C-alpha cells in the first residue's frame, strides 16, 4: 500500500464499532494533569495524616511534658496545617483553571508545560515553607528537653545552624527528586512534544 | 437529559465515527481506544459551552480530539505489555472484498500507530484533506512549518509502509 492509497482506505473505514456516546467521565485517569492532581490529593491527605500523627505524639506519649512545650508544638503544627491547606488549595485551583484543549495544539502544549513548571515552583516553595516550622520545633525541643549538662551557647548555635543548612539543602533536593520521580516523566513527555512541534 | 445535553449528543453522534478513527490512530489496544474515545467525548462536552460557532463544529471538535489524544496516556497495566498491538478486532469475514478492506485498514492503523503523536496529527489532517492554512491554524504553527512537518510525517509513514 502506498501513501496515496491511504486516503481511500481511510475513507473506507466506516465501521460502526464506535462506542455509544456518553458524557459521563469514566473516572479512569489517562491525562497527565489528572495523574498529577490525583497524586497531589494523595500527598495532601498523607501530609494531613502526618500532622495529625504529630498532634497525637505531642499530646499522648509525653503527657507529663510541660504545658508550654505541648502548647508551642501544637501551635506550630496547627500553623503547618494552615500552610499545607493554603498550598494545596493553590495546587487544586491551578489544575482547575488550566489546560484548555480548545487552544491551538502548540499553544495548548506550551500552556501545559508552563503550568507544570509553575507547579514545580509551587512545590519547592511548599517544601521550603516547612523550614521555619522545623527550626522552631527544633528550638523548642532544645529548650525544653532536660540535659544532664546545659548546652553552651556555641553548641546551641552550631546545632541550629547546621541543622538549618542541612535541612534547607535536604528539603530542596528532596523536593526536586520527589517531583522528578512522580511527575518528571509527564513533564518530559510534554517537553518532547513541544520540541517536536517546534523543530 | 437536559436540552443542551440532547443537543450535544445529537451533534456529536454524527462525528463519533471520526472520533473513533482518531482513537484507533493513537491507541493500539481496543480498551485504550474506548477509553480515549470516552475521554475525547468528555473533553468536548466540557468545552461545549465555550463553542461560539466561529469555526465549523467539526473543525473545533478535531482540535480538541487531537489535543486530548496527543497527551493521552495508555493504561498503566496495558502499557506494561510491550508490543500488544490489538488489531484482532478487525473482523475476518468470508467476503473477499471485505477481507481485503479489513487487511488494508489493519495495515494502515498498524503503520500510523508507529508514528509519534505529533506526526499522527499531521497525517490525520492530511487524510481529512485539510489545507496547509487550516492545519497551521489548528496546530498554531506557520504554514511553512506545516509543509516541512507534513512532508516529514508522510515520509516516515511511507518508510513504514514500504518496510512491510
């Protein structure tokens, strides 16, 4: 068969094997953005789960701990819940607003790629927003945990600064790695399509 | 069903054959084709309230269908089976003419399936007799670029067909 015959073969394909029209969604996830949205939803609930676990840890096993210690940690965890909810509400709003399949193909792919990139930036900011909370929690733990010998100013400063440096770097790397593992393949796929259309 | 839903179903019913042909171009598995068909229908329905009639309904629909098909992901489970082209649904019939037709169709979709998603879109517009200007408008690239890409896609397809 040569390429000119294809048009005739194409026009000959008038079989009635097409499924019935239905405007319901199948709930199967086959679009990259929907996959990301589903992963985000799972991440949201696991983060909330971790924070609830954090509340439980603060209030149950250390019942004898000073009220101030538990109160400060609770306030911090509660603030983290607010930050998590804020970021995830942004993520979900982003997915609701984007990806119009009505755009011209090139624009639609570019838009999708841009949104992925924006999402990545949100994601890294989200992870880095935990740094001040973790730092405060560290300070509270250092201040309240009984030590056999009180820590010197130098020890306190080096502990906090080194944990801050490692924490910042670690969270940044973790965010990038996590994003690449979970979402990288979709981003790469769209990038390749844009390049293919542009070159 | 509301009147707008009825209107939509009535309108899209006429085009369901072409939507399924797009699904066959993009997916080699029967279940994936049905999923893609359903996804396209759903995406068109979601966008339907924004259809202003500035272009023909079919042109508007093809754009959404191809944009959806280009980024559509095969089912994870089915994707793990390499080379699972399911062309068995082309019915083998006794009538010699039909058998020849089915074989040609099977060969055509098998060949098209080997192209990348962008080339498939160009081949679709070629098969549907779209002009360079119309394709440029649908794809959002220049007419010159369309010519280059169309030739490239057709050459790739030719090579695949000739290698059989």
